[in-house]
C-alpha cells in the first residue's frame, strides 16, 4: 500500500514529499524523469521502496530493496545502483549524484552528474566527480514508444 507524507525532520530532507511502495515509487520516478526531460530508461531502478523530493532545493532520493546492476545494451555499459540513489535535480540535469556507478575498463566509476543539453536534446552527458565525461545518444535509454515519438519530432536526414 502506497502513502504520501511531508517530512518535518531537519537536514536536506526537510519539507520532502515522500512516497512508499513499489508501484507508487515507480510512477513518481518516471514522472520525475519526464519532468526533467530525461528518457524513462535512464534510471531503471528495481524494487523501489521509498522515493522523496524536496522541491525547494531539488534534492531527490530513491531507495531500493537491494542494489541493482543493469546492462544498457545500446551503450554496452554496466551500471550499478546502490540501495539509495540521491541527486539534486533541475530541468535537464541531475548533479551531486550518489549511488550510481558505471563499469569502465573493468573499474567501477561513480557518476556524479547527468545532463541533456538544449536545444536539440539528443545527447545525454554523464560525468564523474573528477570531471571526466562521456555522452550517448538519448535514444539509447528510451523505450519503443519514446523512440517513435523522438523520431517523429526529429526525423533522420
């Protein structure tokens, strides 16, 4: 059973709206990604138990039952998601991310920032805390419906 409440505790979660339960958390996480302009598949978290957001500061978090590792076929990349993933969000970007790592050359590297640049919005940029980054085409993280809509708005030339 999902519920929603406002946190009154101090700290970076002060004033947060929190939802509980797998179905409600999944729905809120997809809504957040869409609001920020990211494709649904860029954060494929599983078995979510709690999601929270502080609109005033942009702080968000998502908690899972267990850590989750995902292989993105289109980018040939393994990504690991800890029990809790946090970030500060704004339109087109997530920064100060914690709980997300990408496997690069047999090493797990933390991802600290993810962004989509205007006006084309066709690439997602991922950066490490050291500022090293990599970009991928946005369709690598889209489901079939999102890809269809993307290509209707942006026909290949």
